[in-house]
C-alpha cells in the first residue's frame, strides 16, 4: 500500500513506501530482462523450418553449394540404406530425380544451448537411381547454431508403412 504524507512545501513518500516501490521496480525489471532472455534463446520455429525447406530444395535442385550452406560439413545421416556423411549425401543427390516434396507436421524442441531437434512428415515424389522412391516419410533433423546460422548436423527419415486394410 502506498502512503503519502503532505507538507506545505512538497509531496513526499514515506520511507517504507520508497523501499516497497524500489522492491517492485526491481522485480519488474528482472521479469522484463528474463522475458527478453527467454525470447532470444528460444529458436524460431519458422526460421528453422525455412532452413529445413532450403536443405530439401537444394537437394531436389541438385544444388550442392546451396545444400552446403544449410548442412554442416561434418553432417551425418541415418537411413535404411546405411549411414551417410556429407560426401555420400552429395553423391546421392546426383542419383535422385525428385519431382516434389511437401513438409508437414513440423515441430521443434530445444535440446541444449544452440541445438534443436525437428520432427516432421515429408511427402516425396521421385526416383532414386531410376527406381520409384515416392512416399510419405517420418523425418527428423538436429540443427546447431554455428556463426549465427542454423546448420543441420544430423538427419534421418524412414518411409511410413501403410496400414493393412
């Protein structure tokens, strides 16, 4: 409660009111800075999804330089065909004839400082080494903030099984 005492010469706060006001201001400032810190630390889902989309688009377009911009040089991938590194991804890129891809159900989770994990579904239409590889895949990636940019350091996907009828 704020109590004021009046004098003819000035309006003054009582000492206990000044201490209470100072305490509330300290809490308000601390809450303000905590909110800013949380908002800066939390990864932006749309920004990370844009990077994911850019990686897929570069792969589809067989744009190795574009792919390297969003995928870390020490990247690893795990697929039904085996374990992959950056060079294998680039070699596989040449064997793909991807007509289209559509990402849906995109979610991210922070898993440490400057690291996030994404999960999503991706519908792919295309062929790999001349064989139809179209389907709906359950996918996941791990992204690391490097020099102010998100880069994929891990990716996996597995073709979803169709339910028996």
